[in-house]
C-alpha cells in the first residue's frame, strides 16, 4: 500500500472515530444491577473522580451514602452529617424554678454532636402532660461532645422543681435533629 493510500485510510478511520464520538457524546451511561447486564452497562461501583453534575432527577432505590461534605442549593450551608435521633433528658435541676422562669436540662451520649452542631429539639408527643407544665424553649449543642442542652420554662403557675414535678415525663424520648 502506498503512503497516499495509508494516509487516506487513516483519514477515513479518524473521521469515523470523530463522528462516533460526536454522535454519542450526549448519550447517558446506564448503570444496571447484576443480572440485568443485557440492557445496561453493568458496574459494581460507579466512581466519579471529578465533579458530577445531574441536570435532571437523581434517584436511588437503596441507601445513598456520602463520606464528604455537601451543600444543598446555591446559598446552602456546607454539611458533613445530619443526625435524626431521640434522647432521654436528665433534669439535673434540684432547685425550685420560679413560675415563668427557665432552667436547663440535658441529653448526653448523642453520638456525633460537637460544640459546633446545630440542634433542633422537640418533646416527644408522648409527653403531652409535660406541655401543660413545662415548655421547651430552645436547644443547643453543649460544649461537651455528645451533649445537648435544652432550655425549659416553668408553666406550672408556681415555683416548681422540674425533677419533682415531672421526672417521668422528662425521661420520655425527646426528638433531636442535628446538623454538622
């Protein structure tokens, strides 16, 4: 084969290759499950080494785990974890709290809570009796790792000791949502 024929053959091959790349450049990569490799390109792991952009809906039939941080929305805060759990607050207040005054109770042993955590708390719906006597005003991560401080207000109408007034109610599950 002469050099001209080799160059023409190479040129045709490159045109076909570039044409195929152009035709399939916007084609999605389909990842299937084991056993359905006839209809999909099957992988056991899909690894993205750079940025991944999803311009449409992203769905997952199983658990989705992220080991780094993420930001939801253009103005969202960067997050490393979200924790939805419950705790059993300990009262620790043995002194009387005047009517409409506040005191602190705490939850300890909440895995993943640091002093920088943002915490939202809610008394369990099973603690209806406590709502008539004590209100949960706010919550914050303690300076002690794994602890959450809950600010309560005395609504009994008289001075009361939270521990004496409703020890059973305070031991119910309090809902926590923690963001780091």
